[in-house]
C-alpha cells in the first residue's frame, strides 16, 4: 500500500507542492483537500486577473528585502529555489512568461487562467487526487501517522502539508497540535480617506509619490492611485505591508503626508515662481504645470488653497505660491479605516516561525508535518513576492519527503 501525503488547501502553495511531491515521489498517494467547490481562486484574481507569478529579482539577499516578515528565514530557502527556478518551472510546462518594466513577472497570455490550467493539467498528469467540498475539521497526531477529519470522511496520512493560507479554522487546528499562532492582522490594504481633494476623480494616478505616516517612522515611495474610497497603488500597498502591525495598533486611524511629486518643497516653489513669470496672463486653474499631475487633479490643489477660477498667474502672491507648493509636496490626509486590495487578501501573522525547520519547512514539534505559503507568519509587499514564497516553500517540502 502506498504511503499517503495529504495537502490541506487547494491554493497556490498547495498545488505547487502537490505537483512536485507527486512527480518526485511516484510511490506516494498525494491528495489535495479543499473546502470550497473551487480551487486556485487567489491565483485567479491576483495581478488584476493576470497572475503576478513572481518578481524578477534573482539574488536571494536582495529578494528577502521585500518581506516585512520572514526575511531572515527565507534567505536560505531562496538559495535553494529562487525566482529563476520558478520561471524555469513554468516555462518547462509550456507557460511563456514576460518581465514587465517594473520587474513583475506575468504569463505572456496576460491571463491567470494560463497558470490555473498549468496547475490542473500538471496535477492530473502527476496523479494528484483532488477532493473539493471537503472541509477539514480536525488534524490529530497518532503514534506515527496523522488523522485528518473532514466534513465527509476521515483520512489517515503519513505526511501532512498545511497550505491553507489565511484560514483561521485551520490555524486553530495547528494550535491544537501545540503550535503557536502569531495573531494575524491585515496586510496589503488601501486607505479610506474622505477628502474634497480626492473627491470625484477616481482613477487619477501619479507615477511617483512619497507617503509617510505622521508620528511614525513609516514611509514609502511609489505610484499612487485615487479611488472611490481614498488612496491605493503600489506606494500605499507597500506602506500597508511594512506598517501592518503598527497601523493595526492605531485601529487604522492616522494621518499621512503625501508628496505627490517626490520633489523638495523649495524646488517646487521655485518652479511655481518661474511659472508666474512665464505664464503671467494665463489663468492658474486652466492647465497643470506638472506632467505628473492631471488637469483635474491640478484643479483640486488650486481650489484647496482658495485660488479663484479667474485668477491669473501674475496675480498670485508669494504666500499663495507657498500654499500651492505645500499642497503638492506636503498634503496631509486623515485616514479613517482600510479596504481590501481588490479581491486579494494577505495577512501578517500565522504559525510562529521559531517552530519551523526552514531547511524542510517542517514542524519542529511533529515530524512529517509541513507548512507552506501564507499559513506561516511570512508576508511580502505587492509585486509577486507572496507567490514566490509559496513556490519556494512548496518545492522545498516536495524535496524533503523521504529525505
């Protein structure tokens, strides 16, 4: 009788591990247990439906810098299976990939379905058994095996991989096995802001802004996007990841200062003074003098400093120019809550990393109990890094079985 390897969770880490386990260990029976009717739903919505597979950072010591939690622990694993290995894995299975200007890696098809189809076909070819609508209700350890109790039947397994992502019920089951849970809090979220300067211009973006949380050390740079509810974009998402714990402690009530141009106040003020000379007879509100700021957004700044519609540049005094420069480089906004980024949900928190052997991604408490992906207290900023953690951990688990 074949030994049995059960994987809890039909997501990215679970499928990637299952395929590699089955291919490397044909003597094992590999089962994926998924509580819902559908698998790989997070893959489907990631990257705006395109699936941001990984990030073109090929040096482990540089790659770990994108992980607010897990940096130290992932350095060794990334030397075993890195971005280049991920790209080769997919390309060997017929998935063409492309590197975009910001170094994010996507399937050339621009469709996450390409990755899903690759996983489903590879799993089928490797003999992986998939059981959907099979909700795990308990994990029990016997002398040398595990009993995985589900909503439909019980399974006895020689090996178990927990790859259930941010699933509180499964986290509770691992606590029952003696593991410690670092209380999860949201990461990668957008900021809710009700402010006239952002009203009625959703979809407006700037290519590079600086954002800092006032009364803290948190600050980030990157593109910003104005939404119906406030602010999003890579700059905000990176800030939310690095500040996940601190912003949770603040109950998501805080102030941010935004430099929309990532330029010094003095530089912007000098530029505005030159515009006053050059465009003296033109109305201030009619045209944005910065390529980074759209006309509609420029109007918001002009209105915010009480410059009337018919005011000409020559009529502006130095105080008005200073106020305008301050709006462009030191805008303060009150954040009142958060929103999930699209349909993607990432958490800071999970299984305490001190209880994991990262040479194998195996529990230090129970041999043959493995963890992969976001179930661990590991998370990254946006850009394909969370998936890279899933691929690396799944691959190392597969190579640890029987060794």
